[in-house]
C-alpha cells in the first residue's frame, strides 16, 4: 500500500508539472511574439488565474528566461537568447564539421570529435573513427569537464576574459587523475600557453590511459564556438607526435571555422 501511495504521489506531481510547463511555454511564446508586455496583458491574453501568472512569471524571472523592465513590462531574458543561439550554433556546427572529422580521423588514425560549451562541460556534438562515418562512434552527447579535456581547455583559452574568469571560479578542481590541473592559477598559465601555440593538450588528465589534442573553432565574429580534437591511447599520442597531430587538428579546426563563417 505504501508503494502504491508513493506511485500515486509521483504521478500527481507529474500531472501538475506538465500543465505548468505548458503554461510557462505559452508565456514565453507570447512575450517572444509580441514584445514588452504588462502582467495584466499576459494574464488576460492567456486567460490564466492571476496567482498562476504571478508564480510562473516569478519562476521565469528567477532563471533569467524573462526580465522585468523598469516600466513593469516583461521581455525575454538572456537565458532564452543564450539557448536559442546555442541551438542554432550546435545544429550548424554539427552538420558542417562531419566531413572534416572524417578526414581528420583518417589522417591522424585516431578518433576525432567536435565539442561545444554546455554549462561547465564540453559536450560532444559529433565524432568519427578512422575508416568510419562521422556520428557513428557512439561518443555524441558525452560531456568532458572544461578544465580537464583538451576540447574544454581550447574553449576556455579563447573565451572573452570576463567569461573565462567566471567559469574558472565555478569549476570543480578535484583531481580526476594524478595529472589533472588542480587550481585556477595553474589553469590560467596553461591557457596562456594554449593561446600562444594555438592548440590544447590533455595528457591523461581525464582518463589515466587517454590523451587528446584540440584546437578552437571560431565564428564570423571571431568568437570561439567549438573545439575539434583527436583522441587516443596515451602511449600512442606521445610528445614526439604532438606537433604533427596538432597541425592536423588545427587544419581541421580552421576548415570548420571557414565553413561556419560562410554558412
């Protein structure tokens, strides 16, 4: 009986949450289509109870999906703009990078991937294995810490300084392996080196047996939007091969950057 009551409670919560989510989306859609709107206009247009409208708007303001202006009207907030840009960017980069990932995988002999920002991680958009089609390697959607993986370091290194400092202050500095960088100060020195040479290295900093070399991808406004990497066994990606592999990775990243700018 207790188990059944628990099920009923969970089901009830879901039943309440789904309509609330739909109403929140209705509010966002209305503000997005009509611009600056007063509370009364939102409430009357959507025919919602005043208490519900107030609760939903407060929740949306709290997550920066909506902003309350000085004149008491509501507009879409920076979180919605950020998510919209991310969605467009990810779909564009995803499709444009495939042929370059396949070429890089064949040239380097290692698995290759392209990743972009998602919170405190670099999330893999697409990947390819030597001799295989891009997207077929099974690593899509994998998340790597920005301060561990080479893709994350490449992204951090070329960010605007204010955004980079904000992220460095928010990252987890617990060591994943004995080689992991363990402090923001040490990472700042590493990022300066990456900016100087144009590529990033993860030498067994995420996994004990894996190394990775990555280079940044830029958009038409010269903002870093992704990073391309070649990933393999640490005993295969040795210091003697760094420069050669970095050259291949940078060529691929530059090719994707050019395609992104022309898209």
